[in-house]
């Protein structure tokens, strides 16, 4: 068993290698989608779009650290899973029940539904033991 943290012996080398994939997907995806907006934008008011784009750019940049230190950056993936889960449950389900979402809503729904991709890569036993049982 191996990990990026010498004191952790509960995550196999295979699981550790697979755990790097969600970080890489986040870093690459946000790098392609968000960073062009950050680097080349018009002067705009500091409303929700620039603020959310900046937050997503930081998430993508920190995901690069996760590629190299996947166990130490687990809270980052947990944050990603949690905010998308909250969005899907709190906003998407009521929207789908009440009527047809518009095209912008569908884009957000599909972007957040990517959270399903991360679930099998998470070391759930390690997370439960480290963050919830101590």
C-alpha cells in the first residue's frame, strides 16, 4: 500500500493512481473552459459571473496539486462533490419537477452531473475513517 502521505497505509497504489484522474479532469476541464475567460475578458462589473469564474479558476489550479498529492487534496474533491450534490438536489430537482429548464439551466445541470464521474474514484473508507470517525 502506498500514498502521497507516508503515514497513510490505507489506500492502495492502484486506488491512489485512479484518484489522480478526477484532479486531472478538473484541472484540464477548468483550464480549457475558465482560464481563457480569466485571461482575456472585457472590463465588467464584479458580479456573480466574474466571482464564480475566479473561484472555478482557483479550483482548477488547486486540482493540479491534487494530481501530485491526491490524498492531501481530498478535501478539494470533497468540496467539488458536495457543492454539486447540493446544487443538483436543491435546484435541479425542483426545476425539473416544476417545468422544463431553459438551455442555460441544462448546461449547468449537465456540468454539475459530472460529479457522478468522481464517485467511484473516491477512497470512501479512508474518507470516513479520517474525516468522520475521529
